[in-house]
């Protein structure tokens, strides 16, 4: 990978962290329907978009083609699917991503609590800004009007985006470099002001309505909001974790990203990062015996999930699946398991039935059930 390509990848990670908000809401009403897109890809390397829409329509003929196309957009925003044909192609082919295959493995691992955790993490990595705003709105447990809910949503996001833009100006004083980031941030719009070429887009009550109503449904299906719009224990723990030391700023990119972008150490913000997001506060480390016990449970999950998580073009599955199970168990057991420690244990104990393979690119490898 060239230095230019590496810089581009790092900047994309920064932009993603600066805007964890899905801008459209048409298909936002049902998480299960969004995830069900993976069923159409379970034994296919890729499928044309209209074919997937037809498969989804067979399950619910009352839904329109336009609505189901929006469902695909959400599956893409969650990172579950990706385009496998050029953007200029008349018909787009869609393939399940490694993340999508891994989530599908979790769906079939016979542990609903694990799947719910994994799905929540996928949703928050894509849309945390909106979801945190909604959780905060219902934090006090007091009933409020829809108008007040919308106003609180707008105020939170406007203040958050102002903080982020101010921070961006501090860490990237060189205008040319900063504008390369700004032009890719969805909530920044080009202005005619030569001194301030990008300005924060104003949120409206209508926009807030379109986001808060369906996404409240997401939070309820994830067990974070009750039917009475009060935070559950799970919702309170998630919010507490995401607020960090000084309030919610973002879910930061992977550790090391900001340093490699040249951001001064004193201005790096990484209370909560992508690679250690487990929706729990600091936990004590697991003992060697506890790691061994955990490895036995992990082996069963890896074997059960493998047929559904494996890639189509190769008989191997991403280690994303076992890593997320390890993170999930850290919460369940109240102790921090080292992913590398547990993985090393499970592969050493099961040499006759498991193979570990390195990643061609990226930090996460693969495994194979023999």
C-alpha cells in the first residue's frame, strides 16, 4: 500500500467517525428486515440489486420496490453489504461484507443475547450520533412532548457538530488538508464565505421527526428503551460507556489512526474507540483459568457459526465473529478477556479441527473449521 493510499484510508476512517449518522430514514422501521438482506446472499458471492429486492418482496408483497431499495441502503450503511461492481455499471451487484457474514454467523450461533449485542454494535458504529441523542432525551425518564424531543435532538447534534468542527480546525490548521476532510463530512455544506468555505447544515424539526420516531423503534428492539420510552438497564450502561470522561464526542476511529494522521497527542480524542467498543466501563482482567474456560465456549460458537459466516469464494470465516463473542462475554462475565489471549488458547487446544489464517489486508484474520 502506498503512502497516498494509506493517508486516504486514514482520512476515510476519520470522516466516518465524525459523522456516525445515517442521513435517510425511509427503511428505518425494522432492523430484522434490514439484516434479512443477508439471507439473499447466504450461498451467493454476489447478487444484482433487483434480485435481492424481489427476494425480499416475496416475503412481504405489500412492501413497495422503493421501500425495499431503501432497506438495501440501510444494510449498506450498516456495513453489512458492499457493491461488487463498478459504480458506473447499469445494474449494481451486491455482496455480503466480512462484517455481514460475521453477523450472520452470530444469528445462527444459538445465543440470542450475543446476536443482540453484535447487532447493537453494528448499528451504533453506523448511527451512534443519532442514537445517543435519543437516549439522552429519555435519560431523565420524564414524559415529554414530541416537539420537546425533536428540539433536544436538534440542540444536541448542533452543539456536537460545532465542537467537532472547532476541533477539526485546531488539529488541521492547514486549510487545504482540512477542506479535504470537510468536503466529505455529510453534515457540512459548501458555503460562499471564502473565510468559512464549509458550514454546518441546519437541522429542522421535520428532519428530527424522521430520525427520532423510527430510531426509537431500533432502540426498543435492541432492549435499550422500554415501551414507555424509559432507558432500560442496558440503555443506561450503553449511554454511560459512550459518554466517556467528558461527555459524548464520538466513537473514535481505531487506535493509532489519529497519531498516524499527525494529530498532536494532546488533542487526540479517543475515550471510546471502534476497536474497544464493548458497551461497558473498565473491567478487571480475566485470569488464566477463566481464559481457558472461555476458550471452550468460544470453540462451540465458532463451529456453529462457521457455515453461515464463511466467505463464498473461500472456505474461511472472518475472526470478527469470535472477537465479538469475546467482547460480548466480557460484558456478561464482568471481566475483560484479551481477544488475542483467548484466540491463542482456542487454536492451540483445537489444532485438529481449527485452522487460523492471516489477513491479506487489515488487522483481522480468518479461521477455518476442518
